[in-house]
DNA sequence: CCGCAAACTAGAACAGATTCTAAAAGCTGT
DNA sequence: ACAGCTTTTAGAATCTGTTCTAGTTTGCGG
């Protein structure tokens, strides 16, 4: 076994449990500033590499080198490559969320607001196809629980069901938003495989959203 | 680069293009009988190993050994581990299809017939969690186009829209069936991650199917 | 300033997928 | 039976994720 919940006491790894990403004022062993910086350097190096040649280019040795840390240290911060990818994705989602906040979808119906958000995310990802490919795939594969789906679902609920959060929503509402997120993820995958165009995705998402979020 | 459309002329690999799996009377360079048998032995060995310890246990060296072929030969038939997994999955879907044929879903509404099929598939996969895990994940990751989603979509159309095939269905019908298949795949993944129970999946699939296939 | 535990580093070691090579085996047409 | 071709084979070699080791550096309580 490998990627298993090891009880290591090292630098507080965010992106776990029920999420949280930023410098997050957790409550536990908040390490030194230099550690935060090291972590940041690592994630940046990883993202930079991934945005070039995808996951393949994001080799652990290379990341460590570019980030100026030893391989062992890299593994101390991120027990597996997947964990690193998850962290990179976290940043991307942060970006999307703040973008939504800055310019919230203004459409009239819940479903069109949801479509708006999803297509905005799609365009964002399309801008760096290599990175997108790397991230999406890796996340789907992740053994560990990734906040990806949940964050996306929460985002959808928020924009479609008038500011509802994941906790306040009814089970059915969560199910429906989650389903739409699923459809989106799969469409994204198909696009990365070269089997969908942007327009096709939009059509499918619109169709699905119209039905799933009809009376949400 | 690696898993790239290499122009190798070796044994006709099925599970490509628009699908086909069985001994299939394609039309191209059908190699000798011994090659079919070799191929079959490989896939069997792979499936056997995967149903034990998942993809991890399905190591290329081991597969080659058990199938009684050289490693090089294995790679000649299946250019990458993923391709091998795709082949194994093909067999599983065949099983599901013939099961459906033997005992077609009898429910009254299109959506409940679809739910019936999906949950039957779910149970089938749950029986061999290791294999299921290996297969689903690998398929999603596959660089190559896998017939998985399409076959599932076709199956759904067939049982829900009164025997419609992928070709005859309207674009919207295909979109809707495809979306339901997407939701199912994601739920399956969540289950494999230990985040869904059978009942939860059933509820979500029912909810999604009811809306997506309402008037199909 | 001292000493200790945790964090870090350089680099070797290991594991499994994939590739490469040289030689043996299998077929095909003559 | 033979030459010329492709397929197989055994095994070494390569590549990248991950682990391990030994030694160095850093942060901190005294």
C-alpha cells in the first residue's frame, strides 16, 4: 500500500477533510513562515510544469529541483504526486471562486446561472489544456478524497439556489447539483480526449441543467 | 510521448474506433488462430489478476508470465497497460449486455428501466470491487477513446427509449442518456472511494433519471 | 551559547511500466 | 527443403514515482 492515511506529523497539509485551501488559520501545528513559502514554491513549480507538458512534465524530481527543495522534502509535504496535483487544482478552483465572486452570473433562471458558471470554468480550463488534462484526470483517479466535486457542487448550489450552501441545501438539491457537476466533469474529459467541442459541451450542459435544475 | 497512435501493423486490436469486441469478423488483417488464442489468454490472465488485487496486482510482467507470452509480445498486443484494461472492461460490458438481453428490465417507465439497468451493472461491479476499481479508473484515465461511455449510453437508450440505437436516437435523446451515464460513472467512483453506499447511489440515480429521462 | 528533536539535503536504492536488442521460432511461397 | 519475412522470446536497459539512509541545518527551551 502507499497513498494511505499515514499518521505523519509534518507540515499541516491543507486540502483534506472537508476542504480549506488558503493559508488557512487552522488550529493545529501551524509551521514556520519558511514552510509556507516552501510549500508555495513547490505548488507554483508544479503548476508551471504542468501547464507546459501536463502531468508527464510535472515530474517529482523536476518539481523538487525547480522549487529548490530536496526530493525527500517534496515527499514530506506531498506524500504522493496525486496530493500535489490536488493542491494545484485547489488553487485553480480558488481562482474560479473569486472570479465568480467578482462577477456573479446574472442570468434569470437558476439553471442558466449554473450553465454560466460551468461554461466559465470550462473556458478557464481550456486556456491551459495541458494543465487541465493533468488536473482533471489525476483528480478523478485520486485514491484520496478530493474536494473537487464537492466544491463544484457547492458552487453550483450557491449560484443556482440563491446562495444556498452545501449544508443548508436539501438532500435532493445536493443530489441534483452534484449530478450536474458529474455531467460537466465527464464532458470535460471527453473534450480533453478530443471528442467534444466547446459548443457541444455547452449544449449538453444546457440540456442537462434545464432538466436537473428545473425547479430547484 | 508514449501512448500515441503508433502505426504498428501487428495483431488486429479490437476495442478501438467505433467499438466491437468479440471475435468480431472485422475485415482487416485477421491474424492466425494462435494469435487470437494468445490474445484471449492475455486478457484472461489480466482479468484474473485484476479481480484479485486490482490494477496493482495486474502487473505487466505477471500478466505476460501467466499468459505464457514474453513481455515484448504482451506489449505488441496491448501497447500500454491501459489498452489491456480497456480490453478487460470490454468483456465485462459484454457480460452485462448479454445479461440484459437474457432478462430485460421490465419496469413500466423508461426512467425506471434505465435505473434498473444501471443498478444491475452497479451490483455486478460491486461483486468484484478490486476489478471494478481498476477498470473504472483506468478507463476514465485512458488517453485512447474507450467505448465505455458510448456503450453504456447505447444500452440506456435501448432499454429506455424502446429499443432505440445510438444512431437512430435524436441528439437530445443521446445527450440525456449520456448525461445519465455520466452521473452513474461518477457515483460509481464515489462508491469506490468509500463515499457512497449502494442505497445512496440508487437514490441519486433515481433522482437524476426521473428528470433526465422524464419524456424521452 | 548548548543540546536536542524535527526538518532538510544529497544521493542511492527500489519498483513497476515501457523500450530495446539479439537471437530463435513460425509461415509462406518456391 | 530453403530463403525471406514476421512474430516471439529472453532478458537487459531505461524512465519515473517512491522509499530509504546518512549526514547537515534549523528552531527552540534552557
